[in-house]
C-alpha cells in the first residue's frame, strides 16, 4: 500500500518553494527547480527528502504507478529536464542512464543552457565522461555523484556522496546534496565520483569475502562463528561489514538491502575501471567471479552478503 511505506509518505507533501526561503523544518530552501528521475529503493526516499524540504520537484519514473499523484510529474525525462534547473538521475545501470539522458525522450532533449544534470546512479566512469561531453555541447553541465550508505542511508538522508565535476558546479548543487547526505566529498573532474565508488565497492567486496571465509572456517573448525564475530569486533579486524553483514551471514538473512544483481554490475565497473587504468585487480577479479557464480545460482535478487552461501558451498556446506 503506497501510503504505508515511509518512503511513500515523504512523497505526498506538496512543495512550498514558491512562497518561502525556508522549509517547515526551518532549513534553507534551494531556490532552483529540481527534477528527479528514478524512484527505486534509493531514488524514492531521496526525492522525498527534497520534497519535504520544500523544494519545487518534478519527478519521473519508468513504471508510472510509482509516482505519487501529489507531486509534479513529468511525462518524460526530456520534460523533467525542461522544467528543472538541476536534474538528478538515480537509475540502475550504465545503459539505463544512457537511455534516460541520451535516449529519444531523454534529458538531453530538454536541458537548457546553464542547467545541471547530476547522475547519482553507480555507472561506468568512461560512459559518464561521454555523457558529460554530449551535455556540454548543449550548454549543460554535469556532475557524477554516486552514493554509499544503502537504503537506510537514503531514508535517513545520511548518504556518503562522491562527486566529480567542475568545482563551481559542485558548489551550486551542494545545498541539494546536503538534503540527501552527510559526507559529501568533491573528488575532482567528471568521472572522479564513479572511480571513487568503484574503489568503495572493491574494498567492500574483499572485506565481505574475508568475513564470509572467516565465519565459514570457524564453523568447519568446530568454533561458534557468532563468538568469532564477537571476538573479532573487539580487535583490528573490526569493520561495519563484519558487524552488519557478518550478522546477516549468521542469521542467513539475505533479503535486500543491496541486490546481488546490482553488486555484480558494480564489480563489472570495478574491473572496467582497472582495465582502463592499466591496474591489475587480483582481489577484485576474484570477488567479481564469485558474484558471477551467485548470479548463475539464481541469487541476483538476494542481498549481496549472500556471497557467504557461495563460500560455504566451496567448503562443501550450505552456511547453515
Ligand atoms: P532499484 O530499486 O532497482 O531502482 C532502479 C530505478 O531505475 C527504478 O526507478 C527503475 O524504474 C529505474 N530504471 C531502471 N532501468 C531504467 C531504464 N532503462 N529507463 C528508465 N528507468 C529505469 O535500484 P536502487 O537500489 O534504487 O539503485 C539505484 C542506483 O543506486 C544503482 O545504480 C545502484 O547501484 C545504486 N546504489 C544502490 C544502493 C542500494 O543499497 N540499493 C546503494 C548505493 C548505490 P522502474 O521502477 O520502472 O523499474
């Protein structure tokens, strides 16, 4: 039911941006008109925060019934961009971003000179640079601003946002980012945000693999993996991955969270980034292959911590 969902509730408030410089929560408003394309697990609460803060927001989602009747809706990404000073995209993969920005009804056909497109999806850095080049030929600027923090970070407006693009464009969009996240870092030119996100996924995947192997080793050696997790949390092996995903592995709770299908996509981006930089990613390749195994076993809709099940299988067990 749409209104029972906390993310949905936040989409039902109408904007007061035209009458006040401050939202009901007393925060300064962004005077620029915002477009938001992609209302999935992440995009929906993010767009909701911008509406809640009293900004003028126009949304578009491919599946139309995910758009609330009480917010401005565009007929297409093109129309959203035509109505917006800052257009945010939050869709799944590189081909999807290419579609919503460069496709026949894409953002590029609606953008005005001086407007900004901000892609917050996790996609290829090389494709990001190509899109930015095409937008610049239309007089529009682009930032890449992928995020970390998951669904909870999106709901709590506590995302880590990794931004690439011109510094003056970053400064203009910063008040918008501040409605969505806490750690907001400008990392360099266009594509730098996506490279940073690839680094993030590399560290995450290898940490996850280490945790999965350690807990499986403990179980196979006759030591309680829950006690091993607790012991390791007090020492140098402590990490958020051990804490949160280690617990998921112990509970065999692989409901997403972050879908394996999307993580598999991210590991492809990691490997592509390594190849284009001439950097062998030995650990990354291993993790990428294991995510391929997870996909082949039909686990794409499970949380990415389901890697533990693959590792347990290598040990001849099920992880239970
Ligand atoms: P999701 O729930 O699967 O939502 C994907 C969104 O993209 C939906 O709105 C979907 O529209 C739209 N979309 C997909 N393909 C499209 C296309 N060809 N044309 C138009 N719209 C399209 O994904 P999510 O979890 O929100 O993730 C979004 C992005 O954030 C991904 O790049 C992901 O890697 C990244 N991310 C996710 C997490 C996480 O924990 N979930 C964390 C950090 C970063 P429909 O509703 O019509 O399907």
